């Protein structure tokens, strides 16, 4: 006996304790296993993912689906099915690309609608600057028919509060606008883009904003004074303010690369009536004059008569060598061509284009720019995944949301 307890009774008590300890251990292991091998996000994480993608909280059924998903990225893709993702998130992302003020506070237009449709339908986003594609209202929307001469269809969709995830259908841009299929360059030849970037000026604006919006580089970040100046147009004086060194150390940095590429837009113009429609928003239209260089390419030709006189729409990428080689130009392309479509292919095939889309999505979803080694590693992973998933833009949204869902 020990402490007055008979040996059989003591053995029984030890057995009970062992059983309790074993049961506790099994319970702990079961809980650990649940935590270690849980696939979907928890409720807080799922809600955060949904809010970051769609801008609205999930319903109870959506939350349950996300928590039961195979992994956080699969859970996040559920959030991209919410209409708010298209009506708000994608719309607000794309709207600044369509105007010179880079504001979201603008009416719906064909450029934005096309971006929304491409994301919704998983159209490869690396065809954004080349595809013969346009998204218009479906027959059930009850709005005016598409016209290349006004924005009435899209403004009516706006006024009706139409769900853009269900009321947009894909069509051939060439069929809707009358622009030849070979001259169509994705969103660059939409009416909204033409109104913003082909209106007046010298068509350099279209190149500058394409670089800014889709390669995330404005002109001051790609300046390269080492490129030859032989394709710089006549309207650029070689002695601004009477100082030739200013041209050699500044102006040449942009124009030596930009002018040879902006030549791709030589046959495009946005026609409108200044007296009755000074912004061109009401009744202007993109026109394409095959084989005929627009007069805007020859304005101010006495500024430097020895400069380049544009004969056609052939272009050349001088930035494939020098500092801007870092933009990652495709080795499968020649780096030259004719017209906006082939230039669009050159731009959208660059590493900078892909990086721009993914980094922009990261910023939008995570509410900050990448700022740590872990962030940069994540962005690199998202770029590779974006490519392997046929450039479906919903994929980086899902991966960014899963990465930034919190613990």
C-alpha cells in the first residue's frame, strides 16, 4: 500500500491518468493537424480577401465557400465573381487610363468597358494593345446602339446603373468602328483613347500615355540621350531658347526614342467640331487614313527643317539598346514594323508591360507598394503565375489578396 491506497486501486488510477493523457494528446494532435493542414482562409482572412477584391463584404454563403476552398488563392478567385469586382474595382482601375487628367471621375466609355470585359472573360491581358476586340452593351441592356461617333451607349449604361458583369458582350472592333482590322490596336484605337490622346497635338501623347498606363514608365524615367537623333521630327528645335546644349542633354533624351515609335500613329486622327464640341466628347470620331500621313506630323516644320519628315507609319524601337533594354523587349520580335497594331505588340510583349500590370494589382489589393524582400519575391512569383495562367488578370488579383490577407 502507498498512502493508504491498495495496489489494485493505484493501478486503476494510473490507467485512468494514462488514458486521460493519451486522450488529451490525441486531441492536441487533431487540433494541430487541423491548423497545419487547413486549406482555406479563416473567416477574418476570407472577409479581408473579399473586401480587398470586390470592395464589399461576402455573404454568408460566399464566406462558407471561401473557407472551404482548397487554398487561399482559390478562395480569392471566388471574390472575383462578385459583380462589384467589375463594376467598381476594375472600372476604377481602368478609368484613369482613358483620360489626360488620370481621374476615375469620368463617364463609362468603350475603353473601360473593354478592359472590364477582357478581365471578366479571361481574355489574355497581353493582347490589350493589339486585339481586334470591343465590348458593347448586350441586347437586353435597353440602351442606344454603339456608335463610333458618340459615347451614348456607355453613358446610358451608367445612368441605368447596369451590371457590367452581365450586360457587356464582345464584338470585333473593326466591325463596330469601320477601322480596318489591320489598323485596330486594342484599347489604343477605342473612341475614348482617341478622344484623349489622338485629339489635336502631334500623336506623341498617345505614345506617352501608353508608356505611362501600360508599362508604368513616364518619359522622364526612360530618357536616354545616347540614342541617335535622326528620327526626331522637324517641329523640335535643336536650340530651345537659343541653347543647343539643352537639346543635347534633355530634349533628345525623350524624342530620340519616342519619335521613331510614335510614327506608328501617323495615319490616325480624332475628328471633332471645335466650335460646337470643344472637348470632342459629344460627337468626335477616330479616323484612319491608310497611306496618308496626318498633317499634324508636319506642323511647325520650320523649327528645324533639317529634321525628320514623316513619310509613312513605319516605326523603330531605338530603346532595345542602351539603358532602356532593361524594359525587357521580346527577343522573338524584330523591334520595328508599321502601324499601331505592331507597335502595340512590341509594347505588350515586354517584361515591363507584364510587371506593370502585376505591380499595379499588388498596390491596389494590398493598399501599398511592394516594400520588402518578401513583397518583391511575391511580385516575381505573381508575374510568373500571370504568364503561366495565360495572362488572366483575375489571377494576380487572387494571389495578391491571398498574400495580403493577414494572419
